[in-house]
C-alpha cells in the first residue's frame, strides 16, 4: 500500500514529461512528416533530405516545439515520487541489521575485542547453529581463554554459557573439554602463618569458579586429608554449584605433638564434577602451604596493637543503629537488629566481641572482624525478650580467640570502646542517633 502513491506520481510524471518533450506544432511551414525537413518553396515532390514522396499526406504543417508546462509539471511529480521513495527506503535501510552479513572473522574479532554488537551477533549465530566446525573450534578457544582470565573479563558469564553449550553439543575436542573441566573450579590453600602449639591450626580453602551462569555444573569434594609433616588428619570440605564467582571456607584442624618450628601443610582431596547428576570428571587436588608452630609461651601476634589513635578513629567513624520489631511467631519476643558501619578504611585489623547492654544487662553478644583497609558494615539480628528501654549501649571488646581462628588477621587492635547511648528505632518509627 505504501508504494501506491509514489507509483501513481511516477506514472503521471512520466506521461507529462513525454507529453512535454513531444510538444506541439506551431506556424504554417510545410515539413516532411518523416524527417521534419522544411519544404517551404520546394517545387519537387520528393524530400531532398530523406527522399520521401511529399506529394500527399507525407507533409505536416508547423514547426514542433516542446511544451514546457507539462514538462515542468512532470519533472516536479517525479521529484516528489523520488523524495517519497528515498524517505521510505532510508527508514527501511536503518531497520536492517547489516551486521548479519558481516563475515565471521570480523564478527569474531569484534566480539573478542569487547564490542557488544559483535558479541551479540556471535551469540546469535552460535545459538542458531550457523557456525561451521572450524568456527565452533575458534569460539571454544576464545571461551576457554576468557575462562582462565583473572580478573574476569566483561560478560564472562555469557561466554561461559556458550562454552557449556559447546560442551553439551559435543563441539569440544577432548583437550578442550579437559581444559574446560580443569578451569571450572580452581582451589587455593591459605594457612595461618603463626599458631601457638596448643591452638588448632586455622586454614582456608578458596575457590575461584568459572562456570555457566545457569549453574548446571556442581562440584563435590571427598576423601579430604590434611597433613602437617608426618601427622595426618581427615577434614570435611564442601561443594556446591559452579558459577562465575569466588567463595571461601575457613576451618581448623588440631594436631598433638607438633614441635615448634616451620611445618609444611598439605591438603589432598578428590574433586568430582557433575552435570544434572551425570559425572563429568574426577581429579585429585593437592594444595600446599606452611605454618610456624610457636611454643605456648611465645607470641602469635594476636591483639598487640595498642595505638590510641585507633580508638579515636573507631569512636568517631563507627556508626550504630538499633531497630526493634515485633515477632510474628513469638508473642513474648522481639526481633532485635543491630546495624554497624564504618565509611572510612579501617586503620588496623579488628576482632571484637560485640555486647549490647540494656539497663545494665547484656542481652546480645556477637563477634565482629575486619581487616585493615576494610570499609563497610556489619549486621546482627536475634530474638530477645521484650525491651522496655528506649536506649542501649554497644560495647566492642578485643577478642584474641577470634584472631586465633582466622587466617588473615594478625596485629589486631587491643582495647575496648563503648558506643552510645543509641536510641532504639521501633518499627512504628523514631529518629536514629549514634
């Protein structure tokens, strides 16, 4: 329907142009009908130009001249039709995704360089199965390369989704498939560098996960054994879904008879990968670390920082807010929530026991840790008996036992600070104070 108007304008314009170019005859001169030669004053019955017999109907009267009116009108109609068609065509061209006809190598290079349009086109061709065997191989190599990068590149989750689809579709070579499985979960071991002889040895298993966002792959650990020197003990580790992220598990192990000194630590376990319950691979993982065992009369750098500037910083920068709301399940209890935050980076490692005091009575005790440079918050919540008071105090006491159970807190600040009075903010609403 959209082309009816321009088609009509074109036909009418062509007719007017032809009519104007043909023109009309003016004057009384006799002319040859065939070649339009001027026969005025000619006595012969034949045209001297073309030789045609001009004795009868072969003569026309008047000189042919172009008719400018229809000619100009026809040109105007053709220009209007051209403008209309140009506008429609331009709009149609803008709606066409010309990137779909771009060669694969150009789309592939654009996607690898971070182009969003290149990635979307590559993703479209992949999910519509428009790639050749060789192109699937190139795509798999690019996905594996992004899977191994640290920190993760932009849109790594969608690259990993394509990599998992390549594996499910059988497009990976055995070498690519094994590399994919090995890179799904990477483990590292961190052990507390100094531990007193009678204390348990804290260690932390960190996992770097590079799996599909849909979490179709799971990992399971078993047969976990940790050894320090010649002493061996079994430990319990965990598993879970493999996604694009990081996680950490902190635990501890106790050994009797370890003499003071530097000891190597080895953790060995079996890691199984499954997809929807189907085994993908199984490998043995060995992680190494070390720790120094100190005699019980030694110093393990727990809470030795007594810098008074740290206390002043904490009293100035730590904000606390208390909220109390009725419990929907316990008529005689209330939900007590404590929100603490520090907008500035911590000047030292912290390990506190958090005590909430209401009318001289301690009702809530929690633990708080934070490493040097941390900037953020801590939240605590618990059910408590109904509170009648409108204000509370929060006491932060250094807790060396918390430090001993971590792998990354050492020279923590030693001391005690009191925050308050802090006005309780009930669900019905009241102002917040520090």
